[in-house]
C-alpha cells in the first residue's frame, strides 16, 4: 500500500537540475543573460560585417559598382553597431533612472 501523505507528490530522479531558491531569480537571470547575449552577439556580428566589407572594399579593384557596394556594406555595419550601442545606452539609462539592474547585476527590482 502507498502512504496517503505521498499521494500526488512528484520526486524527480537524481541528476535532474533544480532551480535553487526563488524561481523568479532564475527567470530574471535567464532574461538578463539573454539580453546580454543579444547585445554582445549583435555587436560582434556588426563588427565582423564591417571587417568583411573592408575586405570586399580592398579586393574590389577599380570597379566602381563593387566599391560603392562595399561602402554601403560598411555603412550598414556601422549603423548596426550604433543601434546595438544605443540599445545598451538605453538599458543603462533605465538602470540608472529606475534603480534596477538589468545587465549590470542580478536583475533585481528595488525594495524601497
């Protein structure tokens, strides 16, 4: 016979990761990590885009159409980098203005 106190409880097997502490801290950390990864990934992607555009510019020779296309690629790479840096600046402004930590720390709301 089964114990009635254990009826309806689920015990995960060993080796299954569990969320320690408050589950909202886990979700906040997941959001913070995602935002940081998107910012870093976007910056690196735009940087690589600019490097490839520079290589394309160097190898274009005297073909004016290829040179203008490389300049456009450099331009859009710089625009992408400015957008990523602007998003980071807005996040830092929100952190300072509202007293929260989004990418600087543990994404905790103020307790005042």
